[in-house]
C-alpha cells in the first residue's frame, strides 16, 4: 500500500470513516469516576459487517454502521446511527443522531437529530428535536421532559381501568 488513505480504508472497512471521526470529536467529554479522577469516554463503533440481535446497553458513546435488532439503552450516552447503519429497535439514549435508519420508537433524554438522508419510522419522545431537510420521519412526536425507561427488575404498579360511565339519559322536548 503506497497511500495512507488506502490503508485507512482497508483497516476501517467500507463504512463512512468521516462519520466516525465526527462522532469521536462530538463525543469527547470526561466522565467522573468514584475515585475523583476524570477519564475520557470512548466511542465504540459497530461496523457495517456486524449484525446483532438482542438488548444492547453500555457505558460509552456508540456509533452504529451495521445492523442491530432488539433494544438499545444508553441512558447517559450519545448514539449515532451512521449512513450505513440500520436499527430495528426501540432506542433510549441521552442524545441520538440519525444519519442511517431507525425502525422503532426513539427516546432522546436530551435531544434527537435526524440528518439529511436519515430515516426514522416510529414515535419520538424528546425535549429537543432537529429534522434536517432531506430527512424522513414517519410517526408521532412527544416533546417536553422525557423520563428514562425504568431499569429491568424495577417494580411497576398495576393500574386498574374503570369501566366507562353510561351515557346520560336524553331529555325529550
């Protein structure tokens, strides 16, 4: 290989390396640890040749260029679905950027952004949303404060619905 650009493509694969670079820059921040030191958060990339089914959770930012089916829960972190990424899942994350496709409900605890070329087919709940020209969105939007989904094993209270009351009698004139 004589050209470093060719070497980068060979190592990184056919996905959009620019998305990964931008995500890394956008995701850089520090996380406080219990012992008081700050550590940089890492960005994990799921490449285009990866296919996963099931529940995906983590304690870092995530870029998806592959195919994920199931559920994604990154309450404190940023999820980016890259241009070649396809997600068939309900998604919860602090911030969500869609450049590829999400088929499922999306809950952005801070913000959801659908970039030009991005596609969301499902309902969105978030306090802030940005839909760029050229993006596709089909579903409902709930705006305002968004609460995170309860963690697994959290007890929920069963609510009993009351029957609807009978209609009031009509008065004849």
